[in-house]
C-alpha cells in the first residue's frame, strides 16, 4: 500500500480528494492529511509518503516552500501541485523541485485517478529497478572475491582462464601502476591442513579490507601461504610506505595468532608496476617470508636488499639456502598450476554436462561458453585441448549417436529423427550423418534392418 499525503488548508478539498482516491482506487493508499505547509513538512518527516498532493496557496509556509523542504529530505517522493490558479506561473520553480504533475481545483475524478495511476506505475518501475540493482550488487559482491583471486593468480603465475589482467584490474578498480605483494606463510603445515581453509581465507580477507584504505586483492590459500596485493597510494613516500607495510604485517601476524591460533611469517615485496612487476614483488615476498627460521616475524625484501641479505637470489654461494627458497617457490607455483588445472577440468566437466543435457536443442558454442562464464574464443580453445575434439565435433557426435539409437528402433521416420536430435533441415542432417558414418540415414536404417 502506498502512502499519500494530501496538504490543503481547506478541509472540504482534502476530504474530496480522499473520497475520490478511496472510491476510485480502493485499498491502494494510506491517506495522510496536512492543513498547512508546516504540518505537511512534519507529516512528511513522520510518514515518509510516496506521493504528495500539495496545495500551492496555504497560510504560513506556502506549498512550493514546503515542497522544497520535503524534497531535501525525501528526494524520491512524487510531488503533485494542486492549484486553482494558472499553473504556468509556478512552472519554472516547480520543475526545479521535480514536480511534473498538477491538478486544477476543483479536482476532476478522472484527472486525479489518471495522475495517481501514472505515479504508482512510476513508483513500481523504480521499485523493480531497485530490486534489480540490489540483485546485481549482490551477485557482484559474491563474484568479487573470485575475480580478485583470478587477478591475484595472474600476478603469481602466468596461467589463467583466458582473462585480461588490465580488464580485471579496471573492473576491480585496482591500479597496476604501483603496488606490492604481502605473503602470509603458515609455518605449521600439519596444523594448517587440519583447519577450515574458508575461515583462514575469510580472516585474512577481512583484515586486508579493513586495515588498508586503498585497493587490495587477496588470493586463495595455496601451498601453506596466501598472497595479498596492495596498491600504493601515489601521495605516499617510499620511506613512509615501508613503515606502513611493516605495521600492516605486524597487525596481520597478531590477528592470525589471536583468531586462528596460528603463527605466521609475513614477507613483503618491493613496490613495482604492471603485471610483471607485481609478479616480481610476489616472488620477493615469498623469499622474505622464509628468511627467518621462526614464525611471528615480518620481513621486508627492500630492507634485506639494503642489508645485503638477498645474495642467495642471485649468488649461488649459499647453495643450501638458495635451494631451500627455490624449492618453496617452485612448490607453491606447482600447487597453483595444479589448482588452475583442476578449475579448468571442473569448468569443462560442467560445460560437457550442459551440452549433453541440451544437445537436441538449438545450442551454440557461445551459449555453452556463457553458461560456464568463459570467453567463447578461449572456451573453444580449452575445450579442444582437454576434450580432444572441437565443440561442433562433440555436439555432432552426440546427435549422430542419438540418431542411430532412434533409427534402430524403427519407431520414428527419418524426418522425425532429424528433428528429434536437434537438426531443422533433413537434407543437412543427411549430409552430416553421411560425413560422420560414411552412409546416408536411409542406408544406415536399411543396414540395421
């Protein structure tokens, strides 16, 4: 039910409008009365009406002044002027207040009903639009962690599901010009693997989003560590940035110990630009996260460089340490690749099931790609790589195998078989069938009989 405020200093006019509304539009409106401009403002604050019928000339605060005040508080409310005078003298000012409708006294029933019906339809369209916007925002909020993880993995390893890093960074509002990586290394693998990975991820994500004002990305949990990518604000000096990052790492150590009862080591890479630069920062952060033997430490790669503690990255003199760090990085990358492969297989299994359930319909590659949220060109490529045949060949094979089964039963004519397996043109079906089997449908049925 919509709330309708009728503001007029004449009780007879208010009651007359209410009678028209209740009689012509029953059970659609809750009616609120106001006998002057001041009361109209007060009643609007209290009841928040959807529509206001406002008399222009009233004692005290005039109608337009009251509407102006109400408009500041309730910008979405629909406003209608009720006047016994020439509306055009008020038109310019009324338009600035969003007033698009007016009713001339004495009000005619048809005009009142038509005006209210028009405004109700407008309110309903706006309500549906708000619902759609909320649903979209909800979907986006659910997708955002997945997209963040996708972009984070692009920085960590160059193996992705056909997406574009600049496109995703723009969508997530994550600039690629200056940023660094923070790696959270969990130092107790046996304990870590027995914990709830979602809780660990949610804890780190919640911290990353609440303790850093700028754009950030959080990766999934991969081989005993997670990565956070932070975009450096352009107005922050490098020296201040290092201090901010150290405090960030120390707080992260503290919160994981308090909420997860886990000791972590934090490695922080140097500030770099673009995808390759952020990937380099990630490798630096991985190295820094393993620099101290005990957990609970924060290590900045930039400080190690100043202290000369990164020789093992370029100088093989310390072979044992170098091998240990390299092994850890390679292990992490291998796990990432395995997870990406598992994701691809899962996506293609989902696509196969979709095609197998719909192959008798007029299905296209674009529809199948859209179902699994992949770019059609990339979907076509990975489908061929993993399934061993193109989308069209796969679809055709399913249809021809089904056609063979139907023809063997002799219950349907060849034309009916054609339509049953998804083809609309019997001649085209015959050509495809012969190309696949080496014989026409008629020859095949004759052979079966």
